C-alpha cells in the first residue's frame, strides 16, 4: 500500500518548506521546516530547533507550506 504523504515527500524537491505529521506514542507531532533528504525509509527536515529524522513508516500526512512571513519591524518605546 502506498501512502500519499510518503509519495509527496519522495517527489518533493530538496529545500521545499514542508510540514510533516508523524505518529508518536500517545498521539501525533508535526515537523515544520525544510526538506533536506528523503530515502526509502526516512526523511530529514531542518526545523527552527534543529534537524530531525522522521521514519516514513510513522508519517501520516505531509504537504508543502508557503515561506514564513517576513519579520515584523521592531517597535520602539514611545511610538
């Protein structure tokens, strides 16, 4: 059985910004970041907190997401 989320990851260009939902004990977790590698068993996503390796067997959903918004300009006290 082919899982569409894994097909997406296998076909996505490296560097694509993605969100990947994986099954963990007690529920699910998401990894949001840039796809750095993908093979037959794992994919690697570079997140703000570091690079994570995700087992494709645990992936339940994945999709491309738009670039992050531009940082807001800082407000100075008194404005």
